[in-house]
C-alpha cells in the first residue's frame, strides 16, 4: 500500500509539474511568434492547428477503450492478451496516421486557396505543423496509453517535460539566429520524436509485447459508446477558432488565442489539482455505498467550486491587463477586449464546475445516456456562436460557448440525481449561488477599492497578490461558515 501511494504521489507531482511547464511554454512561444512574426501569423498557426486537430475525430474514443482493456492483463500478467490489445491499438492508429497524411496534404492545398493566401508559405507551414500529430498517431499514442494504464504516468510526464523545455529554449534560439516561422515549427515537430524513442525503449525493456500477436477487432467496436462525448469536448475546444477563421480574420483569431492561453492555463491547474479525486468517486459508486458517495461528491463539488471561484474570479479581473502587458509593442490588432475576457473565463468556469458530475457519469459507465445531451451542447455552441459572431465578434463567440455550458451543466447535475440515491440537485445549486455571490461581491470590492487598468508588470503582480489575499479570506470565511463537514472530511482524506 505504501508503494502504491508513493507511485500515485509521484504521478500526481510529475503531472502537476508538466502542467506548469506546459502553461509557461504556452505563454512564451506565442509571445515569440507575436513579437517576430505578428498577429496574423499567430492567428494563422492557431487556425491551422485547429483544422489539423479535426483528424482526432477519427480516434472516436479508442484511447479510452484501449486503456480500459489493458488494466486486467496488466494486473493478471496475461502477456498474450496484453499484446493483442497493444497490437490492435497500434494497427488502428497507424491507419489514422495514414489518413492524416492525406488529410494534411488536402488542407495544405485547400486552405491557402480558400482564404486567398500565399500558397507555398501556407502549404509548407501546414505540413510542418502536422508533424506533431503524425508522430503521436504513428509512434507515440499506443505506447503512452500502455504506460498510463500501468500507472507509469511519471514516465510520460517527465518525457513531455523534457520535450517542452527543449522546445521553448530552441524556439527562442532559432528566432535569434534565423527568424523563420517554418524553422521554428520544424524544430518543434522534430523534438516530438524524443517521446516515442523514450517510450519505446522503456516498453521494450519492461514489457514482453509480442508485436506479431493477432489483433482483437472486437475491441474497437466499443469505441462508439464514447464517440459523442469526445465530439462534444472537441467542439468545445475547436468551434470558436473555426468560426472566427471563416467569419472574421486571422488577427481576431490571434486575439482569441492569446486570451484563451489564460483560460486553458487555469483549467489545466484545476484538472491537475483534482486529478486524484475522480477514482475514489467511481469506487464508491461501484460498491453502491450511497452515503460514502454523497459525502465524496460533497467534497469534490466543494473543492472544485473553491478552486474555480478563486482562480477564475481573480483571472477575470486581471486577464485584460495581463494581455495588454503580454502584447505590449504589438499594434497590428486590438487586444484590449475586457468584456470578451470576462465572458470567456465565465464560460470556462461553467465548463469546469460540472466535472464532479461528468466524471461520475464516466465512472458509472453511462456513456450512452449522456450521448444526446453531448450533441445538444455542441449544437447550441455552434448555432449561437454563428448567429452572434457577425454582430458581436469575439463577445458573440463567448456567449455561444456560455449558453452551451449552462445547458450541459444543468443536465449533468440533473443526471446525477437520477443515478445517486438521495442526491438532490439543490445541493449543487446552493453552492453555485453562494460561490457566485461571493465572487461578484469580491470582484466589485476589488474593482472599487483596488482598480487595475494600464500598469507595469510589478503593479500587476502586486494587484494579483492583493486580489488573491482578498478572495482567499472571503472563501475561507465561507468555508468555515458553510462547509465545516467538507473541511473535516478533507482533512481526514489528506491524512490517509
């Protein structure tokens, strides 16, 4: 048990460190691109990456199915079954990689013609950007799934940390020596080859995989249960950039991309800090221990609300001043978009607060039951965003996302009440109203007493600390007044 706890702790720490390095790199590289190549190039890269990611729809839930089928042979030591699952995954992803090559070539040809851009410039940039995904599908994803399923997440995380650090350093060096966006991205693509080399060496050394084993094609039929879930998540992450590409311009895509760096960074932090809780929810559900499940759901909801309320409220107050500092000296686009920044973070906050309920649906294997709502969420996002983008631009996009998130959040809370005994929806909504009220009050207090508009980096950091203290005190008071039971349970959980 001690050894398992140590492995879990190493996995959590390495995952958190990876998230931190990824966030830092995610801010540095776009800044380099903006400074040396401008907003249009930054927007073009964001747009091309988004269209390239469409190929992930072919994956359709296979990774989850493969992982689920790896657990038993790993525990029992059944190398024959393990090899069959790994070979099945490898053959499937090789096919996806082959299709991706054809798709990348088509995109490289069609994109510059459709949007009337320099053909060869966009053609070669598209092919270079496609290297990352191609390496994943052809060489990395099968091995990475095996390591994750065997609780070797730290191997994956450390490898990705090395790639991320080298990518950031070499991106800076390359623009200093020879400022070419094609060279910068080519170096990045080549660095991703480090990952399959390390994964392959580790798997060869510690696993007896028979690569000549017969593939189990029945395994892949299970992937359709999770397809709608993946589709909804994909649309949530890709709709905005795609619509902006067609209905606005690349400078607007760049503005969206810069603001979304903050939203994605905050979301990643919440995911990293709560990554170890979901499994305990699933175990309680499997035992049908409704008292324990309700208790853990209370704790899970509370932790998510505290993290989201704190990070996203402080973020909403500081996001536009941060973006203005981040883009200082760049005058080819208007990055001063305070309303959009606030609405973007509100929509992402709504997306995250449903995590306890969404993860419970996954743990309970209720994929089929939540398929229709996933499609409805995607449809709302697309329709409302398209309807509003013409008149409201970035704000319209954020409103479309927010409406979709409100619907999906409401459904997931309702669905939990149907599968968990004695779980009233009001438990969630009381927390939502309480934390939202405190967030609005705290934001109004900060805005009136400690406003921030144009400022230096040092002044921004001081405001961030001041806001952090104010909201920390507010949420601590709320916790002590209304969530004593959750705090006691959390204390016992940490000790254990």
